[in-house]
């Protein structure tokens, strides 16, 4: 076991000390992106000011589809995640209370909301 560790250790050190490589940068589709997720082969972004969810091509950054989260009302959308074909948007008051999750299908169809207050 010690021989294997001694043989692998230089490789581990070299990887850890190597400079990171940036493969791709994308231009944000809007000015106040507060949520970002990946799923279904797309990059999903949420802008808190326009309350817009963007479905982006992860290789080009081009907008494939978008919709406004009108269901959030006066709540501020601050987070987004993708899970099992659905997009979840988190929104709450500016004081951080009364938080809700909003569930959408991948084309922007509203499904339901639920409280996420602890």
C-alpha cells in the first residue's frame, strides 16, 4: 500500500498545484442573476429584478426560452434549482421572512407553490 501511495502522491500534488483552466464564459442574460441551475441539458438562470427564468444553451449561452414568475407577487425571487424535470424558484420578502418555493415545468407552466419557512 505504501508503494502505491508513493507512486500516486506526485500525481496528486501536481493536480492540486496546477493552475485552473477556464473552458468557457457566458454572458448573463440579464443584470441581476441570483439563481443558477443545470438540468435537462440546459443551464437555468433567474433574474431577481425582472423575475425572469431563462433556459440557456450551456455551450453558447443563447436564450432558448424564458418566462416571468408572476406568481411570486411582491416577493423577491432569489434562488433557482432544477430537479426531475421541474424548475423551483425560491422567493421571499426583503426581510427574509415569508419564503415560498414555486414549482414550474420546463416550459414555464406554473404548477404550485409551498411555504419554505422554518
